[in-house]
C-alpha cells in the first residue's frame, strides 16, 4: 500500500474481520481497522539483534484523534528505541499492569460504556439506561472493594471474594444521592445483586483485554451467581384488585399520569421505560401499534389490542405554557420532560391492593405474557409481542401453557382489560361499564 496519508486512512472501510493496512514509506507503521469501523495507528517492529524473533506491536492512537504526521513522529521514536535495544512494548505492558481496577473502570466509562461483544443487538455501546446501571454498580460495589488492586495482580480469587462480600451485604448502604435532579440510590446486597455486579465487571475486563489493557480476563472461570428468574404474575382476581387500587389511589391524590401509565403497561406488556418515554408521534392508532424508534432491544413495534387502542385514544393531549402540544404521552408535572417516579407511585398502589413486595411494575409485563400463553399463544409470537431478542427469555412462560387451570383464559390484552374494568367498575359503582369509560375515568382537562 502507498504512503498512509490522512485521506487514504479516512477512506479505509470496515470488513467483517479485522485487518491491517501497512505504510510502504515508513516500515512498521500501519492502521488496524476493526469490524466496528474504529481505526488505530500501530507500529510493529523487532528488537535490535533479534532477527526472526518475536515482534513488538504498539498502538499509537486512534486515527480519529491522531493525525497521520503525528503517527509518523511517534513511529520514528519507537524505531529509534528499538535500534538502541530498548523494548518499548515491555515498558508499555508494565505501565498497563500498573493500572488499577478503578482506573480501568474509568477508562471504560470514558470510552462510552462499550459492550463486551459489540456485535450483539443494540450496537457497540450499552443503551444509556443499561449503562447507567452498570456505572452505578461498578462505582458503588466494585471500586470500594477492589478498586485499588493493580490489574497485573488481579486474580480470580479477588473477584470471587468480591462477589461473596457483595452477597453478604458489605457494600449495602442507606439511600445516597443519585446524581440526578430527582431520586436517590438504595444500595443493597444479596446473591442476585452480587451475581449481576460480577457479570458487569467481567464485561469490563473483557473490554480491557480487547483494548490491550490486560493480557487475559481473570473473571473467565469465576462462577457467577445465576440470576433468579421471577415467575410471579397476577391472577384474574389480583388484576381486579389492581383496578380497585388504581381508582382508590387517584381518589387519594395520586397523579392520573401515573395511573394511566400503569394501565398502559398492563394492557400492552411494554416495559416501564417504553411507556414513560412514549411520544405521541410513536402512537399509530390507525395501524393499531406503537412504533418505538429505540428500546432495550433496538427499534420495535408493539401491537395494540382493541382495549389498548381505545385507552390511548381516550387520553388527553396536553399543551405547555406556550399553548404548544406536549410530545409525551405521559408528561412530567413540570420541566418539559416525561414523567418520572412511577415506581414510588406503583408502590403505593401495590400496598392498596394488598400485594407483597414481589409484585413490581415488571410483574404486569409478566402477567400480560402469561395470560396470552395460557390462552394458547405460542412462545415465539409472545416473544415477538414483548420484543424479546432471546427466545430463552420467553421460555420462562412455558410452564403456564401446561397449566390446565389457565387453558380457557382469554388472550392476554383482552383478559387484562376485562379484569381491570371489573375492578374499577366495582370501586366506582358503575357496574359493568365499558372499558373505555373506566380507563379514561377521572380525566383532567389539559393544562393550558
């Protein structure tokens, strides 16, 4: 290849596998092109007097930051060092080994929280909500326990000991500031938390190996405590109690925005984040679906049942102080963003319904799926409705299909809608009122 100039390097395109482009003008200078499209200046050469021996390869910098002439200057310095018999790679490896666990985590965060496997669905980087969970877990659990350990001395035993300490609750703490405008973080322990945090850290170590910051991943053979899958879902009677509780909570002053969001989650099986960040331009009532440009598993389409479509059609569209339409289906009370704090609101509803703490907002998603599977829907199609990227995630509902008690249940959305309506009707004293009337009950006029 001719001289690697700036324009030529910019025109190098990614391929399915990593490849190198070498400069004919300066021996040893090259560009490594990764499948992700990222490109790095590298220098490769041999120590003086070691003809035929192992080569030394050094990353000079990313082409997006380091210009071609800067890379040439750096490469010539390494050529001079090799001629003197020095081993710049050994010096580099010693510097990397001197990095601490905390510094590795900082570098991973500065790099944008890359995925351990960039080829997975969702792109090369974690979704922001997932990245936030990783950052919080790493900073509040890993760093306090092993943050000062040098990467060159980090062992499997260190990681296993860290996992045991988290499981025992040694990093648990009272609520601390979350760094957001609203909200606080509660740090808890237990085996579930310990397993997740260890898996997060293992992913960061995998990235570190990929970046050449450590030679191998000491977490590879660590037995990560497996997550316990929640099998909890609501029965028909429990969904009716949920309908009672929603009406009661609104009567006690709970924001109708939260009540509406909870109903949408129950009627569609969507995730909490998908409901709260829903915009009106994502709602396609004519086609009967929600078209989400992004979600945990990327862009997705959520089909709407007749009840869900009627419910969304009944919702008021609010306007701001300038009489402009608010884009959010569930807007915040102030600030111009979408609603936040629904978990606390649902906790109040849960207590009114008499549910234990094992009933969370996500249980409504399980309930929707379980109802559909019980009615005879295939796991494959239920997975499509919920937006599962992995079929194994949907298989948790397989036991429901085998339960003869649920064999005659209605399809998911209709079953949930009917149960909600029955509970709300009894509470409101309206008997068998239509679903649309109930889910839209106590509507308030849009703010003007």
